[in-house]
C-alpha cells in the first residue's frame, strides 16, 4: 500500500477532530482540560515555524505532522466543548457601572424575548407576576426594553463603538413564577445561567452563538416544545420533567441534556461528524435514526428528543443532574 504524504496531515486532522469528542464522551479525557484547547495557539505557531524550517528537506513530513497534530487537537477541542472563553474576545472589559433597575408585569401566556451580547447573564424567578432586570454595563448604559401587546423584549443598547466600550457586562433577570410564560433567548458570546425550576414555562426557544449556557427547567413539561440551537458553543439543559418535546440543533461545540432517572425516551438522531453516547446508556437502536429506552411505548407519556448535530458532541444523561456548561 502506498501512502500519499500530501494527504497524511489531512487524515490525521479528521481523525483527531472525531476522536477527541468521542474520548470526552467516553470519560477518557477530562472535559475541562479539553476545554482549554484555545491555550494551544502558541504550539500552532511553533508547529508552523517548524514546518517552514524543514520545507524542502527529507524531514518535511515531520513539519506537516506537527501542524496536523495541533490543528486536529484544537479542532477536536472545539467540537467537544465549543469556543469557551474565545467568544468573549472583543466584548470589552474593565469596570462597569450599574444601570437603573427596570421591571414590569407579565400576564399569563405572556412572552419574554431576551438578547444578550457578551458578559455574564443570570436568569432566576420570584413569586408573583412581575419581572425585574438589574445589572452593570459600560457607563451605566441600560438595555433597550420594549413592551408589546403580548409581552416584553430586552436587548443591548446598539450604537457605534459601544461593543468595545461596554466594560464587564452583567445582567440579572428575575421572571415571575405565577403566570405561564413563553421565553425566547439569544446568547451571543459570554455565559448564561438560567434557573427556571420554579417557573411555569409554556415554551422555551434558545440560541447560543459562541458562548455557553446552563439552563435548568422544572418538573412540569413545557406545553410546547423546548427548542435549542447551539452554534460553536456549549449548552446544558437539565429538565425535571419526565415528558415533553425537545428540538435540538448543534453546529460545532457540545450540547448536554439531563432528564430524570427512569424517564421513557425516544431520540430521533441525525449527525454528521458528530458523536453521541446512546449505546453506552443502553438505549435500543430501532432504525438508522431512532433510539429508545428499553420497553419504550410511544402511546404513553415520554420524552421526545429530535437532535441534529453537525461537527458536535451530544450527551444524554439520566438522573443526578447535568454538569454545568463549560
């Protein structure tokens, strides 16, 4: 067999990009350690320099292998854990001032749409029917709050140059526990932690772009689907409900879902250059795209997961809670 040395590097890169997420899911590699893949960038420069030095020498293949190793490991880390702190680059830093607390009421069936760029976002709940938002931003600039007939939307102030001058952004949103709510969240970079354990959620639509999200849902299943899209980031959804529908899309990075022990589950899986842990959980593969828990009965209440993954890592767990998104 003759090996084309020009393709060895590419082959090694693809092997590592797939092997690293698999090793993380199997517990062979520590997720937190793999999540530090951006720190390898000096090695990439060194490897490229080595490759240039040995070009046109008998050892030229060694330079190509060195570059492929570093790129493959970093690419595998990206697929397994997302961008991590890389998403915060350009988000600004340093001191920030508190803005005036804002708030209002939400009616039953109302909608809260939230867009957050960079920094740290926390969402919790409190008894009653009112919401409130407190936090810090550069020069104390408050976010834009728009009241609508069916709810409220909150988004960052948008003006030239603000993105780089915002300081260390921190938002703390409190949602009411009494009314049934529809929640929409777009998280662009930064990190978000949502504790909706005591909220009455009719639907939850979330998008994570180059950031990390840790979301906790209560024991009552959303009457409509939970929809989550992760693009080059990481997210964790821990649900206390034993039934409900989840539509999940993953494009690079990682997504973990935790459900109560003993929950009947059916997964519709579509993955390209993606990994999942269904077999290790003892799920039964019924066809090319479907996995179920043993003894699954579609006529009974159950958890339905529709997962589409491209170059990402999906992890399902039962009981014990999910680890926080990295």
